[in-house]
C-alpha cells in the first residue's frame, strides 16, 4: 500500500510538472462538482479549482458544463499543490483571441492591452506594424464572426470592444471611448489626466452604463478621464425631429404657393372684370350715339 501511495504521489508530481509548463494558456474543461464556493473542473489529466474570485459573478454553472478556462497558477493547498483555473482573468480573453484569430497567434497582430469587467464588458487594444494588416478587422473577422465566437464562449453576457492601439495619447483615448464619436481631448501629461469634450448626443455612449465605458477606457489608457459636454458642437437632431421639421417646411411651402395662386387668381379676376366693364361702357356709348343719329 505504501508503494502504491508513493507511485500515486510521483504520478501527481509528473502531472503538476506538466501543467506548470502550461500556466498562462487556455484549456477546455468540464464542471465536475461543486466543493462549497469552489468549482472543480476536469481539465484532462488533472482537476482544476476555480475559486469564487475567478468565477464570473453573473454566469451560471452546472454539472457537466463544458467551458474554456485559463490556467492561472499552481499554489499550495490543503492537499498539496492545486491548479487554479479562471474564467474572470484577462488572460482567458487573450487566449481565446489567439485561438480564434490566426494573425494574433502568429504575432502579426499584437494585443497591447486588455481590461475587463468579467461578465459585462471588455476592451482590447490591438496593433500591427505590418503593412496591409488591419488589426481591428482581423480580430473582428468577416461580418464579426471571430469576435462573435469569443462572445459565444461567455454565452453572450459579455460585450467586447476591439480598438486600435496608438502611441498618440489623444488618438488612443478617442479610440478607447468608442463607440462615442466626435470627441475633443485636452491632455495634462503631468497629472496623467485628460479632459474629454463630448457632443450632447454622444454623452451617454461615452460614459456608458453606470460609468462603465469611461471606467474601462481610463484603465486601458492609464489616464484619469473627465467627461464633459462639448457646448461648441450643436446637437444633432433625431431622425424623427428632422422628418417632422421637413414635413412642416413642406406644409409652409404649400401654404405659400396656395396663397400666391389665390393672389394671382384674384388679380386675374380684377383684370377680367375691368375688361368687361370697359367693353360694356363702349357698347353703351355706341348705343347712345346710334339713338342720336336716328333722332
């Protein structure tokens, strides 16, 4: 029995050594069981532990569920060394990008930074110094097929923004605050802060739900961002308002044209009646002259 126990320990050591090399990669796993707040995941030759802080808060887990996990670390536990796996790590996103995007796996597109609020939203900054390669387009894929495959791995609960990295801080901040557009940025390099002026109709997009967009953009760029309405830009009119205004203008035009027609008609009538009156007068004069000649 002692010999069997020694063999098992050696086997476990060999497996742990194998997984130590694979730390920082993404593997496919399956939920085996729940051990209190922890989730035990089958990752092939070994079992991984996913503690609460490595779980996505609004993601539901069930037995035999298949999911991709990030091999986070190996640490000492109650029963020796344990493999910690994660669903909340930014490393999981990077690993999924490498899996779905050949340009990232090959190194022609570089992932510069990833920030994420797991289960809600993530922003990924990508860059390529190779001509002819669009880093954002490569990651998004044709009709969004590549990024959609990554979102599907999170069951659609997490939105992913892929943006162009830039060494120009102003451009980078503008990109980081997408999908908001027409932004004006004033930098304070000394305090590592930026004042961002946003048109009124883009303000809610720039800030995001409960300030999420600006918070992630701030983490991504490393600048403290202050958002303010840009009063120098006139707010765009909503399509409904624009259509209503156009309709009103058309109505006014029709009214003016109708009024002009009425004026022309009344002028015609006046001219016609004047001509008739004149001809009647001529006729009357001629009749009187005839009478005088007869007498």
